[in-house]
């Protein structure tokens, strides 16, 4: 698969497409910034999810839609996390996720990793993250990817963005993962290795 192909992962439940305006905005911005397109791919007209069930709708596109698939959704169980330093660039949601796959392969003894870049925590391989300090939920100021659920929760004032270092982790009481599929999921039993 060509590395310039882009991806939107969209939650579809019982025929309803969730959080679509945020996916549409990111799709428009990515195509405009990377490919110089002026037109819009209207995702609401192109996505036709199954009427029953929970699906992960994968839209692969560049200047045009290349492929749309609907996969039954099975959440990944996450109990152990490790902070891993990497210079990975994923500022656009590319279909090619080789960099993430390699990092996970190198850390098979944990369920998921938190990527540290230039001394700051960013994201896991599948989600944006947030930490609770006893009063507010904070999310990294500079994520690898500006996720749609993160954007929605920032717009709603539920999240506050700030720089977070691994040294600051003991000051937080809870961690949550967020993406289009899981929404905002607080990990009740977790262990973060730094």
C-alpha cells in the first residue's frame, strides 16, 4: 500500500455514523494540506454502514476514496503500558502504520505503549491519551495525531491541553485512552512503566 494513502477510522453503530463532522474536517484538512485538493469528499454520502451492529469503518483515501470497509469491532484489552521514546512522525492519519507496528513488536511484553517524543508524552499507537490530576483531565499539548475524539472533548471543555512529561506521571491518579471507536475510556487497572 502506498505510504501517501490516508485513513479515517469511523465508528458506526446500528447504521449510525458517529462524530462525522470531526472526521470530515480532518479528511478535508489532510487532503488540502498534503494533496492540494480544493474539492470535498462528502463522507456522509459515501459511508453506508450495516444497519445492525458495531463496526469500525475504515475509509482509505487520497485525492479520491480508494476503499471503504466495515469491520466488526473488537476492543483491545489494555492493562500494561510502557513509555517508549521515538521520533515517529504521524501528524496525518496515514494508512501505513509500519512505525507503530515496529514499536509494538519491540515491546511485546506490554499491551500498549505511550510514545515519548522530544521529552514529552504524545499518544499510544491506537489512541490519544489523557491523565487525571484529581481536578481536571489533561491531554498532551502536542499529540502525534490530532484525533477526532480528542478534538471534540477539547471543544466541549472536558479536556485541557498541556505538556506532560513521564516524570510528571506520579502526579496523576488515572489515565484514559480516547479514539473514534472507544470514545473516552478510563483504564481502571493499569501499570505504566517508564
